[in-house]
């Protein structure tokens, strides 16, 4: 069942179009994430939902009611602000009770409700503290309790974890997930961090430059990205352009310049002679020093030389030169890594991958490669978003251009 | 917020109207009166004239204007020169000690202006303790008059304006990242070199504010020369008051005031303009990159 | 060899010398106020006679009452108008904002003597135009005096209030206001329950500032006061022009003590401000 719908939302700041005809539907009770780099418009969309910005055109429908023109205080949504926005002059108790007071609830019922929600976020005993006397994580919990206490139809979370350090972020993520299961309220979660979005969401909308690139469940987005942007923004990947040569049933051969011809599952039903870009995730390759035996017809076997090795504990990342291409490969350590015969610089290796494990893209853009390996720690520009957001986005792309992995011919 | 715009208008309106009537209008009148003739009864004559401006050229005025400027500039220079090391010292103190020292500097700033001047009248009085001391060590004799000259005016000006200079510089210095000075030393700079090349640019904005905050009242000073100065140390401010209260020549007083205003505003507008130009240039450079 | 962490003593010495410079005249006055002799050139014995004379001097007390009445009224209106201006400036993105802020902030840098003469001219023009008419039609006698002094004081004080309150407004996070609205608070509720409590230390500091400025002002008052009413600074000045009356010593000491208390209170407010900031 749908609880919230954005219909053809467009928002401009001067000449800068921040949201371009965005339509989204969010189901009741789910965690829905808006994911994208700085300047993609995700925060603006959230602020439109909260009532802090007015769209130039389009409508916001909450539970069947058009709320586009309602002021923030008359919407049944609540926001957890990025910097929490706790009232500095009020105690924790007063902060949490604020929403009930504005709703005109009597003191007795407020006195019942507040402790329940403080318990929920594990802050019992902190009632009399001022926000200034709390740690970052505790402030975060107050902000959540304060927003939840009115039982809004949708809880809007604006980068709620961005201000926390890594360890705390991971813990709060788990707590948020548990909290969501407890209260059963729809969460609309804004983040630039694909790991956060992947781990908490039922559905994710990937935004870019003011439009929706793809909506899907986390596995859909990872395994079946429709565009090079989604493929590059969620996880890492290798892109290859090619021409379809021989079509045999569901499979085809893809001819790639200066690269061995690959056998692939032709999910886009491309005819012979058609050109297409494919994405192959690094972990889909199996790397070995010895030539693997027992090769099935739909298995590709490539030969290359290791150029770079990055040991990352749980797995190792290799860059392997195959003809004129650098291919990113990830090897999981199943056994005790020190016992293994280690693959290292300059080794001649074999790469194997199944024809079903590559994915053909609907749309490919060179610029999207620049988003590969976008640093997770990058903060979004603070609200309210304005013209400068676009500027930050372009610098972010520029800065990561050098870290492109995979397909540099 | 779109639904706030209307209410905002009414919130801002009363003050706007008030300042328009009681600030902008009086200033405008002063400028206009400069070009009006004076009538015999001490009122304003009809028509327009440039004669008032021409009369500013008479030998009496340039001397006074010149004196006003140099006293103002010297007082400002001394105040700034003193305020910078004080601000540095304060911002490096522990916060408890700093609060005490800050309070000690603020108290004279908050003390009644007249009482501060009065204190100097007592201090420099011919029968006062300071004079006795000077006579005792042979730096003065019984007939020396410490008051009623330019030096007394300058001293009291510096005295009154030092806290004005300290506060804006301290406000900036307090936020200065002192590890930068350590970094400068680490890179081989001497204390003074680091101070000059790292600390000073860091507080430059506060220094500019301080210059304005001291220079402006110094140019307009009226009470100090009136009370501790003599006929040889009259400033523009005294002349304005004399023209108003003694000879009832309002256009003359207006012309002098307008001159004072220009002396204050031209450098101010210049500074703001240069800052704007600089930031625009910086922005353009960022945009290019 | 120079220690790496060596710090020059010069700034500290400078600070101490300045403090000596700042306090010596004040201390001389304080001591003189207890001296039986007039100028403190020679100590002729401890005496409270200057304080006695001060308390018997009715003219001083009248001037003090005037000063306080003016300061209280002016502070009230200056705080009100100044705070309104700060709120308007803080929210506005209007084209007129530049003009508005120039109107609010330039009085801070215009020499007070210019404001004084400007207001005097304005009042004189108004009086010569409407004075006679007002007297005839309504029987109201208009003239320079307490009213004009209060108007002048409100004008030069309100800019300081705006400056302090706007600083406070800019310091706290705008999203706090959005949070209040998000939690269902109306505009007025948000203003009285969130905005006002947060900026109240700024408003109080601004009010204290105006109060002090009003009590302190001589120049502008001197221009617009007319013949009758006297404030304390005017009284002291005219007394000083006649000589150096030693009762003023005693008055100075009382003022100094009041200032210490006032500064102490403001410092406490500033400390509170730090607590809120976090």
C-alpha cells in the first residue's frame, strides 16, 4: 500500500534545476532511501516533503491527501535533521514532549508518552539534561524520539548518521533498523552513503542531477544496474563497450576492441551487430595462478598479468592487465590467507567468469565512470541546498576522476 | 519561507520608519543646510549658496581640520599598536585568567565617559599628585600646566579609545589557530617573523574594524578637547558646537559636520569596496578552477 | 639557545602597562574622594565629606532621576525596535535588505556630534513649523526637552541592540526553527517558545548595552536637550567647566562600583551564552 507519492516534482533555484520531474511512490511501513551524490537533489526532495521548500511544479501526496501547499506544522510527517536541530534551551524531556504540546495533548498523557519513547531510544535517565550535555549519538536519539512521538505517517531522516563517527554510525544504523521494526512507521531516508542505504532499505531510489536513475531493492540495484551511473555509484565495476557478434539462443558473443571476445547472457535481446556496454563486478571474476580445468561452454577464460595488489583483510583487490585493459578483480580469502600461495605483482594469472554474471546496461555515459570508488566519507553540502550544491557536485566528480578503476584502455 | 514574507514586512517596518525619520532625515538635513545661507536672526535664509563651503577655506579652519586629522590618526595608531599585543596576550591566557583581564579592560570602557575625562582632569591637575611627582623628579616646575593642550587631548583620546581597539582585535585573535605560529617556528621563523607574517594577517580583519571604531569617534571628538584642551587644541567638534550654540550659524555647523561625515565615510566605503572586489576576484578564481 | 616554546614577554608587559595606564587616574580619583583636601596633591586626612555633600546636592539627584528615566524609556523602545529589526534582517532575502541594514548599521559609525546636530535641526524645523499650530489648536506646548532626548537616545541605541541580537540569531542553527514547525508548532508558537528563549540573552545584553549608552551619552543629549532638563553627564560637564568640584570624585567612585557590577552581570550572561551554544 502506498503512503507517500511524489508526482512530477520540479524545483529550480534560478537557472539551476535541482529536481527535474521526479515521480516516486513509497509503500507504507517500508524504509525507502534516496541515494545519490552531493547535489543530486535528494535533500531538496526531503525538504519538499517536510514543507520547507515549495516545488515549482508537481504534487506531494501523503496517504491520499495532497499536502503540497500545507505549511510544515500541518503535515503528518516528522524530520530528523542532519545536525539534529535540538532546542538548546530545553531539556531532553521538553524536546521530546514538544510535538505533543503543539498537538494540544494534556499534561498527563504527555507524561505517559515521553518516558515510553525515551525508553525506546534507550535514553531513560537523561530527561533533565540539556542537548549541550549529550554526546553526538545521544543527541541523535533525542532527535529520533522527538520526531517519532507524534507517530507521523512518514519519518524523514536527512543524513541522520553523517555527523557521527564510523563506529557509532554502524551502531546507530543497526539501532535504526531495529527501531523501524518496533514502530512500523515509514522511513524516508536520505543518504549519500551507498552502504548505509543498502543495509537499511527496502527500496532505494538512486538520484542524480535532479532525476531518478533507478528504483529498486538493494540486490536489484547491485546486480542489475540499469545505467552506468548506478553500476558505478553502488559498488565498483568494470565497464566494457562491445559489438554483439554471434547470437545463440539466450547467449551471444561480444566483440571488444583489444580484448578477448566474451560470451554473455543476452538479457537485452540485442541483435547481431548491435553495440552495448556491459558491467562486470570485480568479485564475479575468479582469479587463479593455474589454468582452471573443467571449463563449461558458457565460461569465459582470460589471461592477464597482475599490475597492482591491495590487501584488504577479508579480500584482496587486484588490477589485472588483459591486452590493453586494466580489469579490477576481487578475491575473497576462503582459507587462511597466509597459507595460500599468494598472487602478487607481475604474476601471470587466469581470470574466469560465467556468461550469466555480466550485465548489459540500458544507458552508458563516460562521465559516470568518474563516480567509481566515490569516497564513502564524503559529506553532503549542508542544507538548505542552493546553487552551490551543483558546484560541489562537479568538484566531487572532478576529484574522484583519478580513482577510476577498470576500463581505461 | 513563502508564507513568512508578509509578516516579515510588518516586523521590519516600525524600525525602518523610525530610522528614516530620526536618522536618515537629520543626516540629509545637515547636508542640505550646507548649501543654505544664514539669516541675521540665526535662522536659515532663503535660496541656495556655496558661500558656506567657501568660508571653510578661511585660515582658521584648515588648521583645525588638520589638527583634528593628525590627532585622530596618531591616537588610532597608538591604540592599535597597544591593542594588538594585548589581544595576543589575552587570547593565549587560560580562560579564567583571560576573563579577569578582559573584565579589567572592559570596565573603563563601560565607565561613564565624563567620569573618565574627569579622572584625567584630577590626575593632571596643577595641584594634583602626578604634577607633584613630576616636579619632585625634576621633569616639571611649578609653573608647568599639564592640562589644556594638544598633548592632554591626545593622551585622553588614547585613554578612552584603547578598549574600543582591544575588543574587535581580541574577538578575532581569540579564534586564531595558534598552532599556526608553532608551525611557523617549526619552519624556522623567529617569534617576531611569525607574528608579523602569520598572526597579523590572521587578525587583519579585526584590526581594520578597530581602526574604524577608533578613528570615527576621534574625528568627531568634542568633549575631550572641550574639557582637557585649550584654545590651541580646538578640534572640528568644538567648532561645530560653537557655531550652533555661540554664533547660531547652522549652515556653518552643518558644513563642518558634513565634512566630518565624508572624512568618516569615504575611507569606510573604500574599505568595503576593496573587500568586495577582492572576494569577487577570489570567487571568480574558484569558479575558474 | 632559544627554547622552542619560548614566548616573548613583550605582550604581557604591554598588557600590564596598559592596565596601569587605564587604572591610575581612576584610582587617583577614588583616593581623592576620601581625602579632606581637594586635589589629592597632599593627603590631609580621611574624610567622607564629599560623599555627604554629594547626597545633599539636590541638583545632582534631579539630574540622576532624569538620566535614569530617560535611560529606562529609551532602553525599552530601543530594545523593542532593535530586536524587531534584527528579526526582519535575519529572515529577509528581500532586495531592500541592503538599504535596511545600511540604515540600521551606519548610525554605529556616524560621529555622534553629527547625529546630534542633525536631530537638533530636525526638531527645530518641526517645532517652528508645527509648534505654534499645536499650541493654538490643542494647547500642547512643544519644545526641546525630555521627549526629544528620549527620541534621540532610542535612535542611537537601537542599532546596538540590532547588532547584538542579530549576532545571536545568526549564531544558532536555523534548522531549529524548522524543527519546531516540523513538530507541529505554528509561527507564533515557534517564536515565543523557541526563537525568543534562544535569543533572550542577546536581547538582555542589548538592553544592558543601550542602558549604559543612554546613561553615558553627553554629546547628542547636549544638542537636543533644550534649556530646562539636565542629565547627569550634562551636569558633570557644566560643573567641570566651572572648575573641578570634588563632589564629582565621590560620584565617580559610585559610578565605578556600579559599572563593575554591571560588567560582572554581563559577563555572567556571556558565560551562559557559551553553555547554550553547544
